[in-house]
């Protein structure tokens, strides 16, 4: 997916950032009942999903969550600047 164009305009192309130093995505969940939060994890959402189920088991009635996902974009020039 790193090559997929998100937006193109006037010699600029917006794509998902494929740099090695950054994760592709970052995930975190927050309980909407008590505001407890999962750990922030890079690239793999499963630990956040497991946290939500465990949190509900430990806190009956806490069944609604907000998932926050950060993704990274980069703008590249497709033409030379003058």
C-alpha cells in the first residue's frame, strides 16, 4: 500500500509514508466508561483488541471504546522545482 496515491495536485503526490524510521500506524484504545487506555502500539492492532476484551472482563459494563489510529503521510514532488 505504500505506493498507493492518496492525493495528487500540481506536481505533488500525497502517499502513505514508507520511511523506515516511522511505524506505518499507531493504535490505542480508550474505555468510554472510565477513560482507561491501552498501551500505544505500533503497526499491530491485536494487543489493543486484547486489552479491550480483558478490560471488559475485569469491568463489567465497560463495553464501549474509542480506537485512535495514527497514520503517517508524506508529500513527494513529481516534477523538478525551478
